[in-house]
C-alpha cells in the first residue's frame, strides 16, 4: 500500500464452497494493495469510473462502465486504484473450482 492512499473497503456479501461475492468501495485515490487472484473472477461495475492498475508489466488505465461486466482468469497480480474524483463501487464474483 502507498502511504498516501487510503484502503479500498471490501465487504464480503456471500461466501460458500462455490463463490465469493465482494462489494468493493473506493474513495477517490483509494487502493486495494498488491494482490494475486486465487480464482477466476467477474467484476460487475455498480458505478462508472476510472481505474489505474499497477502491474508487474507497468501501469494500465481502465474504465468501468455500469452494465459492462468483465471476466479475468485466476493468477492476475495487481494493485487497483480509483483514478477518478468520485467514489467507485464494483461487485467482484470469484468462482471457486468444483
């Protein structure tokens, strides 16, 4: 975590043997901290917004749009930062292997 950034706030809404559903809330400039995804996952934006993704291969800018979910495979490593001026919210659904 960057000393000047606040932490994004995760709230686990469902966790069972099949999935983990987490609501993520980011104040402007908030970050997740570096992490590696242990499962395939889907992100469903609740608000529109801009993200800065810090990755081992460099920074990536991304736009979140309500109604446009996206899928990523397990193993993704990054730090996710709200690069916008307003609160950013998305729901992350992690898919556990059967």
